[in-house]
C-alpha cells in the first residue's frame, strides 16, 4: 500500500545535494524545504488559520503531550479530529510526546514498556508508551505522526546513548505495530544518537530498515554547539532513504535551517519565532530587531525594509514598539506573524536557490546580511 | 463652511422617532445607528483593522488621554496621524480625556482653567484643559473630536451638577475657539446634567445654541439605574438639533443600545464587548454564554447558532473554551471578534427595523430571546 504521506523530489542543488521537493499528504501538498509553525495547544499562538495560509505555511505542528492533557485526545476525536477542531484544513504533523516527557517533567521513570512521569500542569501521574502515543495521534488525526522516542539529555555518555537508541528502535517497532490508520496517517521514525557520528549512522540504518514513510532527526538543538549539529546531520542523512521526507526536529534559527537544508533536510519546526515574538524580538534580513529598544521609538519604517509581509507593508516599528511596550496583544500578533513569515519565506528563497543551483552563494549572502559573520554569535 | 462631519437622515421609525441615517466624515461614511469598537491605545484589543472591516465596523473610537501618555500625541502627529499610525483608513472618533481624568485619577484638582491630576501609569503630575484636549486631538487627526468636559460622579447633588454643567459649557466654548482644523475634523459638544431631567434639557439647549457639528451625551451609564438613563435621554435628545449626529458615550449593553436608539441616539461606544471577551464571556442571541462553564466542554456547536460571523461559522464552543481555559490569546481574539460583531450586527438589525417601522416589535422579540424579560436583571 502506498503511504498516506509521500515525498516527491523536484531538484537537488548540484554543489550540496540539498533537496527541493513536494510532500503529499491527505490534507494537501506542500513544497519543501518548509518551516512548520508550532501550534502546541491546537493554536499557533496569536495566529488565525487565515494568517498562516496568507504567509504560505504549508503545514503546522501540534503537540501530542499537550493536547492529551488539554483538552484531551478523546474530546478532539469527538470534535471530528484536530483539523476540524482548530479549523485548519491543511496538513498537520504531531510529535510523539517524547520530547515533552523529557523537557517538562522533572520526575520520570523510563521502563521498557514506556515512561512514568508527572504532569507539568498538576503533578498527576502519567504514563506514555509507544502504543499510547499512537493511540493519541490517531485520535488527533494528524497527517504525519511521530514514533515515541527517548530524547536523551545533552551531554549523554556513549554507553547511555547506545542503550537509549536501542530502546527507541524497539519503541519504533512497537509504534509501527500499533498503527492502524496507514491510509490516512503516516508514521515517521525518529533517529537519535546524540552527537556521536557513528551512532547516528547506525541508528539511521536501523530505522531505515524498518521502512517508515518518513524520518525525523531528534535529539539535536538541545544545547550542543552548532558545528556538532551539522556533523550529526552529515552522519545521518546519507543513510536515510532518498525517496522519503526528512524532518529535523526543534530547529528554528535561520542559520541552522539553511545549514540543515544543505545537509539534506526537508522540514523543520521550532517555537523560536513565536516565543521571541512575545518578547518583541523580530528576525529581519538585517538580523535581530529588538523592538522595545529606544532607537525604534520614532522609526516609522517597517520591521524589515526587505520584507513584503502583511505586517511590514502596513505597520511601522514605532507602532509595533508602542503596542509591545503597552502590552497590547495585537503587538505580539504582528511580531509573531512577521517572524513566522520570515522563516517560511527564507525556506522559499532557499528552495529557489536550490532550483537555480546557487544555494552556497545564497547562504553566504544571507549570513553576511543577517550578521552571522559578525563577532556576535548570539544572533539567532 | 460645511462641517467636516455631517448627518444625513434616511428614515425615522414611525412609533418611536428612532433615526436611521448616514454620517459622512473625511474618512468615509457609515450607517447609523452604529456601535463603535473602542481602540484605547490605537488598537481595538486583539483585533486587526481587517477584522474590524470584516464585521462592518464603520468607525472606531480611541482615547485621547491614553494616547497622550503613550506613545504621545506628537509622536502620532509625526507618524502622519492616528489613521496612518494604526493602519485604519476609516473614521475615528476620539474622546476628550475628560472621562479618564475622573475615572482613572484619584487625586484631581478642578480649576476653571482645567484639571490638575496624576498619571494612572506613574503618578506624575498632569494638566488637561479644553485647549490641551483640542491640541492633542488635532495632532491625532481624528474625524470626530470631543470637547473637554467634567463627568461628575454618580450620585452628584443638584447644586454640584449646576456648577459643573456651567463649567462644561464654558469649556465647550473655549474648545470651539481653540479648534483650528474644522475642514478636517469636527468637534462635538458634550451634554451633561446627570439624572436631572430639567438640567439635561437646559444643558442640551445651551450646547445646541453653540452650534456644534454634533452632540454627545455624557455622564450616563455611571452606576445609575437603567430607567434613569432612559429618562435622561428623553429629556435631552428632543432639544438637540435634528440635523446633527448624537452620540451616547460609554454605553454598550444590548438593551441600552436599543433603548438609546429608540430615544434618538445614533452612535454608541463601550469597552464592554472586548472587556468581557477577555474573560471568556460572550453575547449571543440567547443571552450571555460564559464559555469557561463545564457545560460547553463538549459543545461542538457555534457560540451563537443564530450568528453568521466568521467565528461562529468556523469555531466551536468546545474549541473556544479550550483556548480560553488554556489562556491562549487566540481564544480572546475569537470572543472579542464575536462580541464586537454581535453589537455591530445588532445595530444593523435595529436599522433594518427602523426602515420597516417595526422597532418596538424588534425590541420586544430581542429582549425576550436575550433573556431580559427573565428574573435575572444582571444579563448585560
């Protein structure tokens, strides 16, 4: 049977092998590379579905763990699934809850059958397993589901990583067995292995042999230096099947997106653009603009003079600064919109560069303009 | 010279004399009766200008006092005026700051020249006068400006009210003299007089003799019983010129809107729909819906089955409840949108009833459906 989600390769960049493609899902197709806005609780914070469509968001992500707790996956099933519940008729990807179990719960007990842990909301006892993660995601009805995995902390010892990877593989196999809706939803396997190149390679091969319809790369962007992420990707993607989509989890800084695409990644997600937006920090073609700064008080120009988004066409830095300082939620709506548009548009530009075999030149120019070549390395 | 803002009468309801009209301004015309959303700090909380246009908001209100403090009227002047600053190209009405001086500042010293008071933000000393209120509003560039008035507390003694009214009249005359932009902005006089019918009549006549392009009725909806507001209106509107617009300030409950129109009012504003929305309370054709209530947990129907707004067409009570409970700002965006649409649509329906000479029947039916005839009088 043909998987619900398939990858169509359109073009590879000659110098890097970076891929431009199309991912087809039961809720429509979207071009890759693609940045996916994160809608943790069935809403991309401050954004309406129309806003997301206007900025060409081809797919959004939502969080299994959070929806399981609030409002509950059975309620969403009764509502007709997550698409209908949140009024989003385009593709949705859900994670497995694995990352939240490890990032939000301080007390957890990892067993072969699954993980016992505590709710970050009320401390109540919870248990998540490969089968439970599938059950929840089938209730949600996302187009792309994730296998339940362990996301080990960074740094983790080689010995621990070997054990953890093996368990994640066994959990991936259990997830595949539990999955019943292959015609409507596709399950991705998650490659772990930390920053150990040989383990990344080994785990990519192991999961590739399980023939998932797509692959995620997890356990990166968890505190390691950027060159380590890039090395881990280089050790992974060559061992993933070329005809399946590849998703780098939790990565959202512009440099990491471009460097990820260069290493064969098709999809990304991150809360970064919306999280920093809530503090009034925006991404522009000239680097970060922290809108609360006094220098923008009477700046009647757009957030980004090189941006054609709805916000930059209609609102000034002075206005957005006023709103953010006055804690008016419309200010956060504007910065969130701009930041999401920025990353989605960046991926459109990267795709165009791939089509024209000039991705490395694009990277060079972007890094220069954005300020990545300046001495300040904190410029996400 | 023809005033910048003019009133065109289209039809009066036979039984009540209620008016359907059109108000023409330099930024376009809008039908009356009209409810005006309040955009205190140059933004109608959570709403984009496109949202307001979609719900047929013909004019919005913004607050002189708040914009004077943040971001400052000179900054808005430099930005090209309030319309451009906030990306709203339709009519704007600004109040005079008089109400905020009395509602937000505990320490105030009323002199003939104006009012000395303290900022509600940082306690700094401020002074507002009829001339200053005009200066600020001319910098903002609103289509409709308000005279600086005293809004006396309720209850206020007859003696105090007589003195206060006389001062408000003198301030109105000073405002008229200070006003320099009659071709672009029209200044309304504000009728006071509390709940004293004879004083209302007297003040209406006094202000009418000053030949303002429009009239506001202030000092109501400040704690008095509803029948007292209606009686005050009945004592006022017959003495205002029939060819000028009439605006009842700060009134936003559905019953008061309908009863105000019946007594000859054309325009209303209130923070009520957006303020209660932030708490998850919504106005529907069947009365209040407090969306956090457990009964809506699995209610997959719209907020209001009789509403055709964007929110009711696309989102369920269960979804909105989930968002509001999870403190997701998109939930407040949805409830705010619905409530504003509700009052704007109510005024459209009232207008239609006037056109068909059936306003009293409309009132009867609306009050019955909304629950105003039930024993619970707290149903705003």
